[in-house]
């Protein structure tokens, strides 16, 4: 098994995995390969993308798993050993490759990359219903952060909030 940043020769196999990932998160919904390919090339792998996509592949170069990471700086921790951390956006292993060390190998690569990049922690969200994932993360020594909750603002509330107070003063502050 190889763990490395995704290469151009792996794009088609990664598109298959991303389609599978979409179905996993969207309860059976199917997305077109063309739409996924466009998103992968124009957004996720674009020069200005903050993401790094790391893949696990077998001898045949088929993508078995994915880790999507971003290195970020804290706005509240200023000490050298706390200011930079790795954000794991996604870790996904295809069902046929689970329980074969793929997830652990991906997490090991991410931990090494983060550590060598000056990070001293990795943070990530987990679906509360993902009991297998939670057990896996805890088996690595990860700790659940109980004081943090996740929130999402989406349409129509996001659009409403975005245009709620358009009366900005010349200095950029909202007028009362």
C-alpha cells in the first residue's frame, strides 16, 4: 500500500471514491462523475485550494482511501507550540478496504506531515452516528472534545442573514 498526495494518474479512481463518499453522506443519493471531476480539478486540486488530498492506493494504483487536510493557524493560541494545527476535513476508506490498516496508515501519514510542518495537534469533526469511526479514532489515542459543538448555517437562513443589514456606513460598520 502507498500513502501519498494524489497524483494525476489517480484522478479517475479518486473520482470513484468521491462519488462513493457523496452517497455515504447523502443516504443513497448519486452524483454525476462529470460534476465530481469538475469539482476535483477546479476546486479541490486548484492552485489556491487550501486542501491537500492524500490517498492510500494498492499495487494497481486504485484509490482505497482518502484524507483531506488543511494546515491552519489559531486565532487564540499564540505560543509557538500551539499556534499551528492540522484540520482533517475528511478521512474515508472504501468498504472493501476497511479493517486492513488503510485508515491507520492514512492517519499516520497525516500525523507525520502535520508534526513535520510544525503542528502539535490534529482536529476533525465526526458524525455522531459514526460509531465505527469514533471507535477507530479513539483507538489511535484521539480524545473527544466535549465542549465543542458543530453548527451549520445553510439556505435559506444563510441568504437571509447575508443580505439582512445592507445599510453599511462608509467605514464598513453597520448603521443602526
